[in-house]
């Protein structure tokens, strides 16, 4: 990992960061885990991507999207729930609750 592409850099600079440094640190950490190339893109900055693509101040949450993100995080971590929770930016208990909610078995 050597940095961010232009769109990701712009999004990082323009985002208001209501959670301040902690939120930014978590977003960058999650993006680093998701990144498959040398540069982090908006694709990996999911929190900023939702803000950028919706022209309102609140990200739109979709249960199907969330379910897909959980399944993908579990796939990427070899079903390691602790690492998947870190990747998603949630705690392990929340992940277990969402696995039950969405009937995701692994």
C-alpha cells in the first residue's frame, strides 16, 4: 500500500468527519484491509463512497448491501469473525447479531 488515488484523496479531504480522528483512522484501516492494489480507491472507502454518491448528509443503508458486505468480509478473512468485524468497523458482538438477523451461516 503506497497511498490513495485522486478520488479517494479528494473524498478524504472533503468529508466532514463527524467522528473526528477516530472515525478517519477506522475508515483508513478498513480501506487498507479491503485494498487489493497499491492505491486505496473510493471503492475501499465505503463510508465515504456512500456519502459521495448520495447527495444528502446521511448515508443510505440497505439491508441487502449490508448482508453482502458481511458475507464478503467473512470470505476475505477466511470466516474469521474477529477479523471480519474489524474489517467492517463493528465489534464482534454486533457481527454475531447481524449474522443472526440476516440468517448468515458459515
